[in-house]
């Protein structure tokens, strides 16, 4: 990361900014459809992972250096923090951004399969918010009871959040992210490389 | 009426306070009060229409939550209350974020971030992103029109009938436009001397004044009432 400052040009920075905007919009569209409905709220990470794969891959293809994924993670963290998400989500974006950058750099940012894996890791950053529900359930419940929510409500919420949901959520997110990445790879090959807009 | 003008750094600080206040919020009424304070701030800083509309939407959500809590039971009630709870948690910050973006110019925002000594690698992408998000919406309108011309329906029906073609017809122009825009903006930015290593100056002087202190004190004061 020490050479990061010298190697990113202004053009790279602008490209990162524009593709982050695209990435955020696409993941919000997918996530908001599922996330705003309480019954499907546990499937929100899947929706969030569905659309932005091609944008992510094209960003790496355009800026094949250390940095873009980390900066994308920082931007997502800022935006999600600013929209009042639980604090685990921005932290997860920072950590996953660094991890994804490392994975992608293992293939010198040119290996499409490693880039897809990087995208899968990045997509996982939507999951940890739900850890709080599963692992800190007791304190969460007593907190809600104190606030005056009745027992019937909490029982139903627990019913919707069975223990099997968490592993399924993680695996599902990985699978959806993989499909999105595959689609992005196809698009890159068919359209963008021919048009000559990849670096 | 002259609108009060606050420093972008104050707005960021208020946003931070809102995000923390929501996580520790003791009750629904506390959140409602926070939205009310933001509404006042929005009206005073020159976004009255936006703030009032947002506040009315929030009031509707709150009403929905209270009514369904009294009159519905079982699954329906859970659906409505969790829905309004979920939106209600995000709402104050989204509202404040909208006011921040709506009342701050890009150059002013960039100057403020530079004053805070945030590295250029973050400042430039964030500024570009905030400017580009509204343009995506514009692009999407054009893409929809041209898709109709070429007889590819940009709707759910078209998506089911002809999935891969429809999806491709959305993604390819969207990303082509994005990458062309990146080239153009970076050329413009370089022309205006963004690569200059000296610190940037800004036509609009940004500094803290009395109103910044008042706004900050009001929000911090409201934040502290959570502990009473």
C-alpha cells in the first residue's frame, strides 16, 4: 500500500468516484426491494449482491492497481454510516475492502476469476449487521421488552430469524455474488474489451 | 428571509450526531423529536420544501406504526411495525444527508474536506460521486427512451420475456456512459489544475461563525437529552 499514493492518478480517482456512485445505486436498488420488507429483511444481502457485479469488475478492469477497492469500501462505509446503519456495516466494508484488494492483487488485478472472488468477499460486508441479531439476541430482546414491545411481536421475529438463516444467508450471498460476477465477466468480454474502454 | 449559512464541517458534525443519536435512541418519541429539530434546521438553511415533505412522510410512517399497534394483530401488525421501525431508523440521517447535499456546493464541500486534512485519494472520489449520482438518474431516462425505440421494453414484462437482452441493454449503455463521463471529468479537472501539489484555495471562504456554534450546541443539547 506504500506505493498507492504515487500510483493513483487523478483520472483513476475520478473513475473510482463515478463507479462507486454506480455501485452504490445498483446495490441500493437490489437491497432496498428486500430490505424494507420485514419478512424478507434477512435476505437483503442477497439482493444487494445481485446487481453491482459488472460495475465492480469494470472498475478493476479500468484501474488495475492497489487502491480502488479500498477506496470503494471507504466510500460505502461513509455513505452507510451517514444513512444511520448499524455501526457493524461500515466497519465490515472497510475490512472487506482491504481483503478484496489483497485477493485481487494476488492475480495482479488481471485475473478475472480472482476478481470475482474479490467481489464475493466484498459483497459479504452486508452480512455482519445480522450477527448482532443472532449473537446478541438476549440483550436485544430485553432491550425491546423494556421499550414496551410485547412478547407476541418478539416471538414472531424470532420465528422469522431461525438459526439456519445465517449460514444460508452467507452461502446465498456468495452464490448470488458469483452469478453477478459471471454476468459481469461475460459483459466485459463481449462488450467492453472490444470497445477498448478497459485499461 | 435570509437563510442561515453553515459551514459544511458543521453539517458533517450534525450528521455524525444524528447517526450516533439513532443508535442509542431510547424511544420512538426521541426519534420524532430529532426529525423535528432537523426539520427546523432544514427550513432555516434554505430547504423548506424538501424538509417539510420529508417530515410529513415521517409523520405518516409514525402514524402508521401507532395505528397498526392499536388496531391490528398477528402477522399484519408485525409487518407494519417492523417496516416503520426499519425506515424510521434510517430516516433522520437520510433527511439530514439530503439537506447537506442540497445546500452545499461541490467546491465548498471539497474545500471543507481539504481543511479537515482528509487525503486527496478519498476527497476526489467522494466529491465526484456526490455530483454523479443525480446524473445516473438522467442517464437512466435516456436509456429507457432509446430502449423503447429499439423495441426492448425496460419493464418487468420485458425482463421476464427476454431477460439477458434486456439486462444487457441496461448495463452496457449505463457503464459506457459512466466510463466516458470519467474521461471527460478527469480531463476537465486536470485543466483546472487539480494536480497542483499546492493546497487549493476556494472562492467561497469557509470558516466557523456564530450560527455554526448555535447549530452545533442545539444538536448536541438534544443529543444529551437521551441520557436524562
